[in-house]
């Protein structure tokens, strides 16, 4: 029997705290809201919400999917795209 949390139709939002080595680019919030193209993936990620601190070094990210190393890959794609 499958848990309702792990059922493919269930959408569970995850809040993730991220510590960055460098400040985020200015259009990062827009990119994450639109979806990011991950290396090796055909479709964009689902839209994510981004909450920044004043120095843009600590962020909170809300995602609703959980692809393999998704958060690390999302931020890497934004650096490469700049």
C-alpha cells in the first residue's frame, strides 16, 4: 500500500535552507519562478519560491518536486546561465 505522501499525484512542498558562497544573481528569483533547465532533463523544474536575506548569501527555497540533487543542480544551472 502506497503512502499518500509518496503517491505520484501528491504535491508536498519542501522548505530548504541554502547557504551560498557567493551572492545570487539579480534575476535568480525570476528564473526560479519560471523553472530552471537542469542538465540532462527535458523539462524545466516546477516553479519554486525564493526568499533572500539582505546579503543574498542565505536563501530559503520552496520546491514541490524532488529530482536527484535538484537544489544543487538548480543553483549550478543559474551560475552557468549567467
